[in-house]
């Protein structure tokens, strides 16, 4: 077989496998949520202009070749704050910065900024928070469709479990 055809055949076999390869989650340094730095973060700004924040984050995601991670929740939500605490760990902070452009959206008590999830096909009341919309900024489509509220009971996982969940979408 001529060399160019051999190379093309090899690439045809390897490239699909590379496309399916998952990004490895970083190993976090804490085993339990009790070991997270205290107090837990309060990541949601109730006074922020959510539409403008999402638009700006989407533009940064496009420019940086990252996915857009829209974190819908409220500071009253322990699971939201645990997720923010894990994302703020040194190993996770770098990982998240490499793969995602994160924007937090305060949804009040499920009565505020609901036009943001509706824009991505989630109608009516969210099933829980945190609700994470992981969006491909090129197509403006949610890549974790049907799994947006998978972390609404984040405390049932471990910090490493949250890291692993985020890594599967990177």
C-alpha cells in the first residue's frame, strides 16, 4: 500500500477514537464536603443582569474554544454552594478554566431569570438546582440535554464525583 494511503487509513482508525476520548477529571484533594474551605462560596449575584452575563460568557467561550457552563441556582441552595466549593478547589479551578467559560445565574426561588433556561428548551419550573446547562457556543445547543439537574442532589456524590461529572462534558 502506498505510504499516503497507509497514513490516511491509520488516521481513519485513530481519529474517531480520539474524538470519543474523555477528558480525565483532575484528582481533588478533599474526600468529603466537610473538608471544603469554609464558609462555602455564595456564587450567585442577585443583582446581575443575567442575559448580559450569559451573552458575555458565550462570547468568551467562542473566542477561547471552550464550552459555556451556565450554572443556574441560588445562594440558599446547599448543593449549589457545594458545587461552587468544589469548583473553587485549586485543581478544579484550573481544569474548569481550561474547558469551560462559567456564568452563574441567580434563579431566586425558582421565580427569577427563568428566560435563560427557557432559551435552551427548559420550559416551566426547573426540576432542581444547581441546574447546569453545558452549551456548545458554536451551535448554541445544550450538550448535556436531559442531565441539566443531575447535580441537584450534589451532596449525594463526593467532591471527586462532582469533578468526574464535570469532566465528562469537557
